[in-house]
């Protein structure tokens, strides 16, 4: 996603497009797997951790991003590919954490099964991470 596209995406989601937010959205759109705050700080280089953290909070609040714990001990972030204003729980996909190479993979074609809860409970998010060995590590 180019800078202008990132800016338009933020505006569409109701987020004021600051330079930091545009850089974060642009970087996340280039990645093929989720990334931690530390990894994002390393990738961006020009933004400090507190600026990134504040931006991530705003982006999460407006459903620009998803956050989940993948088993590595850190929260991972990825761009929400849903084009609507709201990201529905049923649209989320499963993640796979490789216990050998410590990489996290998006399994986009496998949707998270939504639990049917008793009356009165409301689901805001679901985290579904499968752990094991990726194809590259399983063959070793």
C-alpha cells in the first residue's frame, strides 16, 4: 500500500492520518505475517516505541489492525483486510506459531469458529493460535 492509499484507508476507517499512523499502516501492508511492537520498531527505525504504541492503540480502536497473542510471549499486530468500518469476529482467521523457528503464519483460508455463548455474553474478539511446526521446520 502506498502512502496515499494508507492515508485514504485511515480516513475511511475514521482515523486522523498522522505521519506515524501512515508509516505503520504502510509497513503492515507490506508484510506477509504479523509483527510485534519490537519488530515494528526495528522495521520503522524512525519512530520511537511510545509513538508506535500510541498509534497502535488508536488503530486497534478503529479496527484498522488486529492484535493477538501468538504463543511467543508478545502481542502481534496485522492489518485488518476487511473493507467495512467494523471487523466482525467471524471474519477473523487462525494463526499458526512455529515452535522451532518462532515465526507466526496467517492461515487466511481457515476462519475462527465462533463460539455460541449463553445469553448476555457478548464477544468482542477471539484469539485462535495453533502451535506446532511449520512445513520448513517439520521436515528437519
